[in-house]
């Protein structure tokens, strides 16, 4: 099957001199979640590629003949994600599935714009989902929601994955390698998921839970090593660190 992932862009909030440096214009760090999921899917499906609108334009001739298109949305890029999903549904035969934090928290809304909404973390859900599609079976598995007539059917939550030791294959993101020399693109490594706190305004614990799950130290160290190797195209991102012209700075989230 031909599988494409899309990270929708995030427009500047308002065009002005003050937001000249906002994300997507000058800070471009593509989704670690989609890179992780594409890496997992690529273990069983060979034709897998991600487009991030913060890195490149989407090559529509490539996307519109895909079998399945996965779109990941946060709240700040949800509208753009819905716009892309509708465009793909109108112009291709691809199954369109939307996932990510915003879709997880608002699956009835997301269901209006796609064939399937994927609720929660996709690491174990995506391979199961693709297995159903491959075999032509109904996708009635936990973590999936969809619109049927005027109702939204939701198959219920699935347990969060405990093994999150995945090193993302950064080559799966179209044009990423070409862009890494720009100092607005930071290497990202995520060492854990979940948060033990429960701040009122934060959506995260609803999606990832209040138990912190960690990757193994060896896996994180190897990821940092690969992140540096991938981003090291001769132009050192952290060359400005005092006293260490060849030092590296990697965004590690714990
Ligand atoms: C790293 C990070 C950044 C980085 C990179 C962002 C990026 N493009 O990914 C930077 C520093 C650039 C950044 C900036 C911003 N961020 Co930020 N960021 C994070 C952070 C710390 C980690 C995100 C992450 O990679 N998580 C780990 C991965 C594995 O999780 P994930 O992406 O959610 O993916 C998993 C699931 O959601 C699901 N999934 C995701 N997509 C899909 C798609 C399908 C089809 C399926 C099946 C599943 C699926 O499966 C994945 C694997 O399990 C989160 C907080 C957090 N801990 O999550 C905030 C967070 C995402 N940021 C947030 C915000 C608000 C912003 C900004 C708007 C801040 C601002 N005011 O400027 C900007 C937006 C910039 C932009 N265009 O991206 C909010 C979003 C809230 C919301 N409701 O959407 C968060 C959740 C923080 C918070 N607590 O509120 N951010
Ligand atoms: S991730 Fe959310 S719940 Fe956890 S400390 Fe930060 S704001 Fe609070």
C-alpha cells in the first residue's frame, strides 16, 4: 500500500513586524509524533513518506494516488488539517484518517472531515488499523471513531503503549535532509510521554495520562546520536555555544 503522512502548516497568527519570527516562517521543527508513527508503519509497509508543511510544499501528484493518508493535528493546525483532509477526499480515492492531540480530544468534530479519526497514541493502533484495511475488514477496533449516517461511532479507548522505544527514521520526511542546515530547524528527541501533574489549562494529561512512561536510556542516547548525525551536514547548529565551536544542542523533551 502507498501511505502518506501529512503535518498541516501553522499560519502566522497575524501578519506584522512583531510576529516576523513566528513558527513556520522561521522556526521549523517537524512533528516527532508523525516521524515515530511513519517509522513504525515503515516496518511493514515500504512505500511510506511524510510531508510537513513547515518543511516543504505537499507534492499533490504523489499524495492523491496514495491508498491511505494520515493527518496529525494539534489545535493550532486543526483547521488546516481539515482543509487538507477534505481536499484529499474530494480529489482521490485515498482513505483519510486524522489523529493527534486535537483529534483525540475532539473526535466528533474531526470525524466530520475524514473517513476515520484515530484517538490517542498511534504506535499500536496504526499497524492494527492498516491490517484491517489490507484485509478489507471493518475498522471496528478500539481507538477508532467515524461518522455513520448522522452519528459518530466510537469504539472506545485503547490502553496507552508501554514500549515507546522507537528511534524515528528522519529520512522518511520529504525534504527534511535538505533543510536541516538552517538554524531554525532543531533536532528533537523525546525521552518520555505523560505528565504526573494536572494543571487546569493543560490538555496533555487527558491524552497521554498522568503516568510518565519513559524510553530506555540506551534508546534515547542512540536517538540523540542519530539526531546529531542527521542534522550534521557541515553547518553546526550550536556553533555559537561559548567556548565550544563544535558543540551540539538537541531539544530533548522529558
Ligand atoms: C515538541 C513540542 C513543540 C516543538 C515542535 C512541535 C511539533 N511540530 O511537533 C516546538 C517547540 C516547535 C513547539 C511549538 C509550539 N507548540 Co508545542 N509542544 C511540543 C511538545 C513538548 C511535544 C510534542 C511531541 O512531539 N510529543 C510526543 C509525540 C510522540 O506525541 P504527538 O505528536 O502528540 O503524537 C502522538 C499522538 O498524538 C498520536 N498522533 C499524532 N498525530 C497522529 C496522526 C495519526 C493519523 C494517528 C493515528 C496518531 C497521531 O500518535 C503519536 C505517537 O503516539 C508538546 C507537549 C507534549 N508533551 O506533547 C507541546 C504542544 C504540542 N505544543 C503546544 C503548542 C500550543 C505549541 C505552539 C502553538 C506554541 C506557541 N504559542 O507558539 C507552537 C506551535 C508551533 C508549530 N507549528 O508546531 C501544545 C498544543 C496544544 C493543543 N491543544 O494542540 C502542546 C500539547 C503543549 C501543551 N501542553 O499545551 N512545540
Ligand atoms: S505538561 Fe501540562 S499538566 Fe504537566 S506540568 Fe506542563 S502544563 Fe502542567
